[in-house]
C-alpha cells in the first residue's frame, strides 16, 4: 500500500500560519485580554449587584465585548491594509515619475543603499545601473530602503481582517468557558485564570512553531504581555469595587 508523505501538507499548513502569524498573534492576544478583562473586572470589583447576577453578567458582558471587539479588530485590519496599499500605490507612482525625470540621481541613491548592504562600490554601481533601467523596480527598492514600505500585492486586506477576527474569537472565548459551565464563584475565576494561561501558552507555542525562535522566548513574551494586561484589568476592578 502506497503511503503518502505528510511533510508537504504540514509544510503548506505551516506556511499558511507563517503568512498570517501577525494577524493570529495580534488578534488572539487581544481577544484573550479583552474577555479576561471582563472576568477580572467583575472578580476584582466584588460589588453586591455583580454578585447577584453572577455568571450571567460575566457571559453577557464578555460575549458582547468579544464579538464587538472582534468585528472592530477585523475591520480595522482590513481598513489599515487598504490604507497601506493606497499609500504604497501613491508613493510608487511619484517615485517612478521622479526616477524617469532624473535617472542619474536615482542610480546614485540606489548604489549608495547597495553599498550600505555590503556590495563593493564597483558591484553596487553596476547593479544600480542595470536596475535603474526599470523605473518600477527601482521605485520599489527605494521605497523599501528609504521608507520601509514593502510591496503590498501579496497581502489581501479582506483575508487579513478575517484571520484577525477568527483568531480574536477563537482565543478570546477561552477565559469565558468556565462561566458557561459553572456559576460565578471564586473557584470559577481561578479556572478562568488557568484557561487564560493555557490560551496564552497555546498562542506562544503557535508563534514558536511558525517562527522557529526559542521556545522560552516565544511562549514567555506572549504570556508576559497578556499577563500584564490581565493584572491591570484585575487591579482596576478592585479599585472600582472599593470606591463603588
């Protein structure tokens, strides 16, 4: 019986994760922090009204924040992607016109950037002379070197927004899971903390798997950033509850 090598399929999945890693990590971390902020705020406040409505209040406010912020994040990613693409198009058109009006100046600038990246003066001048024959390529390279703008053709703002939305909801619902199953008690909040830690760790592992960076760094940074936000939310809840 012929066995199918799973390596190409795993490589394809990994490539997809790498392609949308920014949206997954950004959306996932914000989703976790957003819903845990609701949970921590209620737990920190401990007001009489909150205690009476219990888990229902956590779920209502948590789900409302989760879905509203997920839509906002997804649309924000979409709009920022569109804005980045429009900006790049306008900048590229201006650069092309400038290069066509003054090719020697463009060639000199490009050669300087190439020398700064390790080419000898002779090789940099030769490469710049060849590249500047194509104003479009020259404009793209100068935009990259001088403005830090990469070509956005490989980015799809709609898909990026969708990945941000899905990651926000997928990871963000985790802190609420204990409140779907149990009443609002101190033990439920402890379970929510555990679920939040697990979600942050899973997000860090996903980052580690996609980037190949150190395991401790990938997981540790993700948990540290999320943990700081969670602690802030809990402390704010305590302060509000003490003054209520």
